C-alpha cells in the first residue's frame, strides 16, 4: 500500500538557498570589506600628509608620480640620440644618461635656496658697499680695517663682530621685508639698523647676539623702540616709559612723548629721529648723512662717545640738533655752513674742546640759528656766539650779550 506523506509541505524560502542568515552574512562581509578598504585608504592619506614634502615627491618620482607612467625604478632614463626626437635605452657599456625629467628633491631645493641667497647677498652688497664709512674714532672691533692699507667695504659688511656687519646680516637674513638692492628705502633702513647696532643695540631675535655683542654696558633692546620689526621703518617708534608716565601732565606734542622714528613725510622718509634717554652707548656713524630728509635729530642724555661725524654737514634739511648730555669728545667739526635751516643746536654737557666752529657762528650772525648751547663757561669751549654757556656738569647761564647774535 502506498504510504501517504502526511507531513505538511514547508513553505519555500523566499531568500533563496541558505536562508536569511546567509544573505545577512554576505551583506555584512561586503560592508566590512568596504570599511576596511576605506580605513586603509584614509591611513595612506594620513601617512603621506605626515611625510616631508620632498620625501613624498621623491617617492612619487620613483613610482611614476601623479603624471602617470613608470618611475625611474621601472624604466630606463630617456635620452635623445639626435635622430629627430627618437629615444633609445642606453647601451650596456655606456654610462647611464641623465633623464630630462627633473625630479624635485631636498638637495635641489637647498641648492636653489643657496643660489637665491647668494644672488640677493650680491645685490645688497653692490648697493650698500659704496655708502660704508669707517668710524673716525679708533675702535677695537674696527681695528683691522682702520689699520689696513686698503679698506674693503665688503669685508666689513660680512664681519658680524662689527655694527656694520650686524646691520647687513639683519637686512640680508632676518629682515622680514626682504628689500632688494634697488629699493628706494634700502639706504634708510640700513642706516637706521646701523645706528641701532652702533649705539649698543641688542636684537633679542638674533640667536648669535648674546655671543657677539661688543657692548657689555648700557645699550638698548630692539623692542624698547620697536626697532628691527617687519614693519616699515617709519613705524619703528614707541612711547617712552618716562613720557608715558608724565604724559597726562605734559603740554608737549605727541612726537615729544615717543622715541624712535617719530615722524616721516608722505614718501615714507624719516624726518624726526628721537633716541633720547635710552642709555645708549657707542658712536654716531658717518652713514647718518644718507638720511637726507632728516629735520630733527635728538640724542640727548645717553653715553655716546667719540667725535661728532662731519657727515652732519650733509643733512641739508636739519633744523634741530640735540647731542647734549653725552660723552662726545674732540673738536666740533666746522661743517655747518650749508645748513641754512638749522635753528637750534645743543652741544653742552659733553667733552668737546677747542673753538666753536665759524660755520655755526656764521649761522648765528645771519639770524638763522636761534639757540646754540655749549660748554663755554670758561672751559673747555671758547665761544663768542653761543646763546647759553654751561659748565660741563649741571649749571648753564644765558649769555645776554649774545641773544641777538654777534655784532
């Protein structure tokens, strides 16, 4: 007898062989594969970003790079055999020819950087060497140049043991403005930087400064008047501590309450330079004559020494000159005849000697020079045209007979 299958028929699995569990497993495996690939791709990107730029370029150059093709490790260098542009692999016994595809590398970047720096150094040197002048007073850091039979300005500018060398080093290597040799403000910026170093300035951003500074006493720091910043030199100015404290009681102009470059004209040329009461040491360089638009020079109450540079006679626009309260010595140079705008000169409380220059007395007689102060209180300056005579210490007396000039 035929048996009957009484077991109920099972419904077909709508999800195919393996059932729903099998399909879910396959879906999960594909998803995990996608996530793993995405993670690996992300990790490769992070690693490439973390690698130095030059190393990445080298790796891409070996492997073909983003431009496609095989890299140097898979292909022979391409050479031109002169047959109308066709290329062939090098012969077995011949030296490998150099590829014409330039590969960026760290060494090439360094070489290019050195070439650019050398070019800029030559450019600045050609511009600045002609204006360099040695100090008139013997100084230890300039001894080898002052005693040399033939003075070479280039050697001085490369000597960072001198203020000239430090100024050139700043302009060349650390100045953020990166002026070129034909920039119209190059002389002005260099001279102001030279004045800073010649007067004992210390640049806190110079890693060599604490090793090479020649001035152990006095001097000033670049941030005291905002010197040697990346700003234009007309912004090398700062409010002095003394004037800031007493400013609310002062009736003087704002420029009298600041130190540094206190005024420029519309062409961004220096008109007023006030470096008073800054504990400066050192000397006033001859190169100051290249500040041709200077109208006011205030260096009072510091410790500057040496002779006054004869280059002051080249400042045709000068109206105000204050060198009082320093240690300047020697005779006062007779160079002021052409300074027909000069109204006030203060030379007192120094160590000058001799006779007041006839050029200053001439300006007094012409009624141009209104005030002339010196240590003419019997010693050591002889002056018949001064308006005020001082005693080199503290006392000053007005010369009533000279208020209107000599007759």
